[in-house]
C-alpha cells in the first residue's frame, strides 16, 4: 500500500511538468490598433507613390500622422510628417510642405528626438533652397546643430551646404563640401548621398566650364541612381549630362540625354520635369540654355 501511495504521489508530482510540455505557448500580444492603422496607411502611401499618385500618397501620410497624434507617437508623427513634406514638394505645394514640417519645428508640447529634428530642419533648408530663399542657410545651420557630432543626415547637410555655396558663386567652397560628403558617404555606404555628391561635383564642373570632368562625375551618379531606382535623381543626372555634352559641343549627345530625361519624367508623371526637358531640347539651337533644375527637389 505504501509503495502504491508513493507511486501515486510521484505521478501527481510529474503531472504539472507533463501538462506544461503539452500546452502550446501563449500567442504573441497583438499590435495596438493605432500602430496597425499607421502601418496600413504607410503601406498604402508607398503603393500610391509607386503608381505615381502623389495626392493619394499625401492623403495616406496625413492619415498616418492623425493616427500617430492620437497616441502621441513622436516617431510616427516625425517620420510621416517628413515623408508628407517630400510628397508635397514633388507636387509643387511648397507651403504645405513647410506646414507639414512645422509639426516638428514649431513649438510643440511633444518632445522629438534630435535625429528627427535634424532631418526636419534639413528638409526645410532644401525647400527654401529650391525657392532660393535666404533662410535656407539658417535652417541648414539648425540641422547641423541638431545633428551635433554626427547623425543620419550628416552627409546630406554637407551636400546642401555645397549647393548653397555654388549658388552664392563660391565654387571652391562648394567643391570642398561636395568632396567631404563624397568621402563620408563612401565610408558609411550611403549611396544616396554618394550620388548626390557626385552630381554636385558635376554641376560645379559645368559652372566652371569643364564638360569632360562633369560627364565623368555625372555618369557615376547616374549608375548609382539607376541601381537605387531614384527616378527624380535619374532625371537630374540626365539633364546635367545633356548640359555637359552641350558644353563640349556634342549637341547630338545633349539631345539624346534630354530625350531620355523627358521619357523618365513622363513615366514618373512629373509634368514639370517633362516640360523642362522639352524646353532644353528646343533650346539646343539657341546660344543660351535653360537653367539646371534645382537639386533640392527629392
């Protein structure tokens, strides 16, 4: 009897372990409804962008911002506000683009990270650069201050600084900033800013009358931008390559690059870009060529 009792006790002591081994682990906690809604809005925005529907993308980014604000998700607010500003800029709605960034840059009860503030201030500098506003330099300085000793947009800040110097008629300073951005982006593997630095060096070479060097820089930039699938940057590369070819006296090559730029912009539903390329094609018989489109646009 005693042995049977001991055996029963042993079986009972093993029961919890056996049950634990047979029970499935609890399912992972579901993501909060707000987070799911924001992710869905971002996915829809990406789909609209791929389809060239900028208004649809803007609508989804606005919805993502609204959802993020309901739970004070500062990361979500910042990321989507910056994305919305890029879409508005591509639509030519510059004041709306600035308004989107104001969610971060104007006084707010929420606390945003220095990283996001640097990104937003840089975007504001790029907007003002495109419209040739003097405030572009002030916003770039703010971006640099937020960035501190280094952040994800350090290389981009150098490139925009170079563009500002070039527009101010200081090609040597522009080249120094572009080379600093080029070296840094090569070290970090940031191919977007790598291409931007090459494009800037190409534009500097055009401004100083060196068409051959410009074509070299711009050809490298084009190769990278094609790998990245950056349609707007490909357009800028092709336009600049056309200008470099015209500078060398190769009008046939210039026409070819401009035609390719027009085809890219038409496929990207960029009506302004297509019109600019068409103007450059028509101007090949004139002595004065139209101005290079601003690199400030995304």
